[in-house]
C-alpha cells in the first residue's frame, strides 16, 4: 500500500490539511513548517496522486502539443522541452502530428481530442485567422510558430525578421555581398519563410546592398533534399552567390552537401547560415552557423500560458505575444578557425 497524506502528517506531527497545503504549494505555510513536512515526505517517499488531483479540478492532467513534422529535429527538440516544462506543472503531454495539412490542423484546433485534454499547444502551417476566429472549442489554445495571426489566442514566437537580419548582418560582416535566400515558398506570404525573407531584404538594404531577387530560391519543402536541389540550381548559374542564408538548418545542411560535391569550399567559396540550431548542426563535417531560438523559453511560455488560463489567473483575458530570445551561433560554415564556436546573444 502506498504512503498516504495521513502517514506523512503522523510522521511530521501536523494535520493532514497542513500536509495538503505543502504538497499543493500553497503560499501561506511558514518556511519552518514546510521544511518539517518536506522532511517527512522525503523520508516516507510520498508521491501525490496526480490523477486524483486533476480529477478533483475537473481536468484530465493532459495537454496536447500538435506539430507539423516529426521528421524535423527542431520539432522533436521542441517537444522534449514542452514535456519538461509541463512536468513541472504535473501535466502529461500528448503529442499529435498534423503533417502540415490544413484539414488536420482544423481537426485538432476544433477539439478533436477535447475529451482527453485540458488544453492545446499548436504549431500551425496552413490555418488562417478566419479558421481560428471560427473556433468553438473552449479548451485553452496557445499558438507557436511564425505565422502571423490576428486572433484572440496567446502566440509564442521569436522575432523572425530581427533574427534573419542578424544572420544576414553576420554574413555581410564576413565580407559577403551576393547572399542568397534558400527556402522561399511561392504564394504563401504569411508563412515563416516570408518573415525571414523580409529580414534578408531589410538587412541587405540597410547594409547598402540592393537585394537581388534572382538569388531568392523557392523550394518544394523544408528538408535536406530541398536544400540540396535549390543549392544545385544556384551553383548552375554563372554568377553564383558567395553566401547562403537558409530558411532552416535542414535546408542549409542539404545546401552544404551540394556545395562540397561541386568541389567548392565552405566558407571560403560560399558561406552558409541556417536557422533552428538543431543538434545535427553541431556535428556536420563543417559545423553550421545558425540562429538558435530559445526552445526552452518557447516551451516554458507556452505551458505557463495554458496553466494560467486553466487556473483562471487574473490578467490573462487579453491575448499575449511574448517574444522568446534567440542567439547567433557562429561555427565553421562562416568563420573557420579560432573565431568559430562562439555565440552572440541578440
């Protein structure tokens, strides 16, 4: 039989109510009493019944995270951070996969799993503001990602335009002038690629360089093969670029493969910057310079937002747009030798 609150109370010489207050982290417990109860908890190995606790509040103790791509390491790393953040609030995370399909995003956002979850963290690709405004599901929703929405939901995203500008500024600072953008998407101006492309244009113009739109390469997807194919098209040109800013790390890694297959050197002939700082970027043959979003902060803010809404905390009625931080991580793909391997907080 497991250890009960009564057992802890007897060991500590206090009431069951006092033990409950400590276990539930109520504020109005003196430090001395809290330490006394915690000592008894540790000695007896007491573990609270989280399921019962959530059920008493009319909840399941489960939140959902819906992402578009399991094959993209960024989302796997983000999911791990969300799971860690949720555990600190005694929540379990159900991870769902939308494959970036609008019908699946609609299904998830409209409460497909509402009977088993308390709230949803969603990273959409194709949902529009109109879809979100038509949502009738009452479970709390928090949006992730760089789509721009005018909808009454908390939205956690780094400043993609500013981050892209930092990447291009670094390339310009290394003496590059013909900087390509690899990973644009035709006709999808509200997606993340558009914001990063805007940053590419703005920083080039600010540096006195006229953006060459012929160096903007559209890709079919966001994977390594898309980066390799797009880079091959750039290398077929007589006036090839001297640097590439890729929409994400996977595209950048594919691009580096095409560059080296042509016998060109990175970064001497062509420098490369990615975006996401996935683990793979640190272990490529030529390590990848990249923008590193603060995934832990993104996860923490998203989970905290859901918990605040579920708790009915005052001051959360208006949608919030917090901006987690990011860093430029400089590696060998732009700066070989002793200057590689440093980071710049931005």
